[in-house]
C-alpha cells in the first residue's frame, strides 16, 4: 500500500499586479515552472495560494515570477511598517507627484518669510492642476476612456471626459495668476466632488479600474489614495470659498 502524500498549503502576498492579466500570468507561470497541485492568484486580495507536496522556498517562487514581469512574492505576515511601505511603494507615481506639488508650493512661500495659508492653497491647487493636466494631455483619448468609467459627470455628459484635461489646465492658469479665484474654487469643488463620489463607489464595489488622474501614460490602479487626493482638493476649495462670504 502506497503511503498517502502530504499536501502543504502556503499563502503569500503578491506585489506589482495592476490587472487581472498580471494575476493570470503569475498563476500560469507558477503552474508551468513548479511542481504544484494548485496555484491560485487573487488580484483583489493580492494573494498567491499554493498547494503542493513540497514546501517551496520563497526565493524559488520569486525566481519564477521575476521572469514574468515586475512582480515580487512576500511572506503573508508582514509588519505594520512593511504594510505602510508596501502601500506607498505601489502608489509611487502619485506619491511622487503629490510630493512635488507640496514641496514646490511651499518653496514658493519662502521669499515672503512667512506661510500664508491662502497663498499656499492657491499655489498648491495651481501647481496640482498644471502637473496633472500635463499628464492627461499626453494622451487625451486614453485618459477619456478611463475617466468616464467612474467620474459621475463624464457618465452623464457626452464628451466631457475629452475636454476635462483642458478644464484642468484652465483652472491651473486661473490659480497661478490669481484670476477669477471664486469661480476657480467653485469649479474645483464641483469637479472634485463628482470624481470623489465615483471613486468611492468604484472602491466600494471592488471594481478593478485604472486611475485616470495621471493620464494613460502611467498605469496606476484606482485606490484610496486617489480618494484622499481629491478630498484634499475639496477641502482647500471649500476653505477658499468660505473666505469670500
């Protein structure tokens, strides 16, 4: 009588996935390269589950997935610090963009030897719209296709997603030249609220949608950081509007 085989189940975290195709690629690659009875990759959970009669070294698994793309396998019991680092590392493009806007807007306050909140908000919003409109204008059609998947206005108004990058550019000029600020803030509040509600609904429904905030040139999944970014702009616009009344 043959001895019964012992099967081991191991669960790992997967970094670097941005779409279902990534998950399918990793799953197929592991099944082809490692002697496993089951391999399943979950995009929503960022998780790899393996069943086999052998416990694989994590380095062996990484050797397989590294040849498939910019992916990395990690242990499934990370520390809080590791979780924080992983979260922001996966959102590197938008983190860098927001840091550039923040540092630049603060640096422009240095010559006055004081931090004027109103001026800082105006400068921040102007630089924000200038940078993000530039990224959107690199490929307007690509941005438009993604943006109308979650923005409420774009879903209702045909063609709005195609002109939105130019609206952001106009808002950038208005803020940086300090022209028609009351209208610039009102439009900012309106547009950012529409986007925030759309982002929230998509996240709540666990929809796998690319973030359109950085255009189509940079692939970035919709995340809570996108929502936070919009809420910051809503808060700044609200603060500036109440100052006029």
